[in-house]
């Protein structure tokens, strides 16, 4: 009986104009979007390789030796990931590189900074198609599942033939869902074949499993909106009213609520701009250098050298006086900068946590966070990138920056060596480390909240639809 009802429901959808619209959307949008985004990834990969070469060539031509505080002596570049064809996520908003300066880590430009107009229109990728287009189509498939039958008078006749209500509703859900996901899966498979023909590394185990996970999560998300549409249909008697309510729910759930969450977070937990923090670090360094210079001069005058100093003869004595003062003020600088960084990171983390929590009211936000992490363009990738930059800066601070002083005597000694054509001893800069890759199991562990939320919504909304339908007066 259930199979017969499912077949009837499937034929009802296949013969409708909605199925034709769905089929055209799938066959046009999914393969074309994947193709365009993969071409964009290949261009980003070329730009990344060129940036690496140019950065390496600059280091070979001019080895860093007592650079200016704002000079970038080395750069950690962000390599684009092939999975960005499915979800661009944060990749275009992240800095293309992290520059290592004596004042701290300096962020390079972003892709969105180069093209602000196009970025204002949003990204057209697989994530957008599933979260926005297919969620709307799912509601259009289900808004009249029960309301349409009730309005036409066929629901009473159907249930009068000793057909249980649960079988009727299951046939509506399963039949409509099968008709919906088959074109989606076919178009997605065509898109993958198109990508593989262009060189996409789908055969790699990690990428294949992530793509499979993306597919399953997308099917779960579509199931959530099928459940939402069914709930709306069971509560309303008129299909036109159900359509208006369904569209309103879609606008709130997909377009408004996720953005309102982060706008509210900015009001609840404001934070400073990153450039403001960088300028504060520069001010701290300048103030400490001025204070250190005064102390060094005072110590030299109080020493046996007096005011008559021969920099060539007394260099060792001056270095002996300066060394403990340098160490003391380096420590002060590090302590103040670390305190500033901790405060800034705490502000950012609180604001983002509030925004995430508020936005997760809707399934669209959970899908977005989950898919971005699976595509290696989300929060996990961003955190790993910045953490790698921080570790690299700490390494350079211990191996290189710590040996550079800005007080006036150090500057004079470097000038004398330059005039005398005595090249100062330059230390080799350690190359930037590779950015660690997060395994799929680790990614799912970080995204378990979003996955459980989608599962909970699917089960809870389906249960509500059945309970309402069982208690309805037909």
C-alpha cells in the first residue's frame, strides 16, 4: 500500500510544472557553477605560486638585516583549496598572506578588498545553491502536500478508504523527497564528472570523503525544509495561504535571521579593528624604545666612559651596558603585546560566539558552517591559518627579532659599519611552515553541533507534522 501511494505521489510531482523547474535549475546551475568555480580556483592557484616565487626572489636579493619595525621580513601565504569550488566560505575574506614584522603579524590584502563590488553581491557556489535555491524549491514541493488535498476535498475521500493517516503522510514525504533529490543527485554527479575531466583530484581519499559528506549533509538540509513545508501544510487549510506562509518562513530562515544574528552580536559584544590593534603595538614599541634610549644614555654617562666616547674602541663596553637593558625592554614589549593580543582575541571570540549562537536558530546557518568546514574554507581553516602565523612569528622573535635593537647607539653602530663597508652579520630567516591540514574526523568533531542541530530539526519538525495531522479534523 505504501509503495503504491509513493508511486502515485511521485507521478503527481513528475507531471507538474514544479518538477520541470527543478530539473532545469539542477541541470543548469549545479554543473555550471562547479565548472566556473574550478576555473577560478585554478587561477587562484597560479596567483599563489607566483606570489611564492616573488617572495622568495626578494629574500634572495636583499637578506633582511635590522629591518624597519614595519618591514615584512617573511610571509606566510594561504594556499587555495580545491574544495573551495563547493563553498568559497571565508577564503576570499582571509588575508592572502601574513607578513612577519618586528611589530607583530601584519595581514596582507584580501580578494574582497580587490573587488568590493562583486563581493557585495555574494558568492554563487554549491553552498549557495543548496542553502538558498533548493530550500525554496523544497518548500514549493511541500506547501500543498496536505493543504491542497484538503482544499480539493480529496483528503476526506482518501482517508475514508481505510487508509491510515501515517501511511498517507509518509507517502507524501517520501514520494516528494525522492522526486526532488534524484535530479539534484544526477546534476551533482554530472558536475563532478565535469570537474574530474578538468583535473579535480576527486580520487584523493580525503577529498572524496569530504565530497560524499557534503552530499549527505545537503540531503539532510533538504529534508529539513521538506519537513518545514509539511508542517505548514498540515496547519493550514488553504494552499494559497500555505504558499504565502512558506515563502515568509523561507525569507526569515534563509535571508534575514542568519544576518540579524551577527548584527545583534556587534551591538552586544563590540570589538576593535585589527588595524587599530596593530597601531597600538607600534605605539607601545616606540614608547618603550624612547624610554630605553634614555636609560641607556644615563647608564653610559654614569659608567667609566663618561661623555667622551669612542664608538670604535668602546663598542664592547657599550654593548655590555646595553645588553641587560635590551633584554628587559624586549620582555616588557612582549608582555604588553601579548596582553593586547589576548584582549583583542577575547573580544573577537566573544562577538563571534554570540553571532554563531544567535544565527543557529535557523538550519541555513548550521548548513553553512558545516559545509564550509568540510570544504576547508570555514572557521577551522581560518583558525589554523592564524595560529600557524602566530607560531611562525614566535619562532622568528626567538631566532631573529630578539637580536635587533632600535636604540640610538645600535643605530649609530650600524651606520659606522655601513660607512666602513663592514657588512653586519645577517641571520638566515627560517622559511614559513606549512599550514596543517585538519582530518575529516576532526572536522566533524568540531562541527558536531551543527550536524546534530540539522538532525534534530528534521526529526522534530517531522514529528510535529505527524502529530498535527493525527489530531486534525478531516
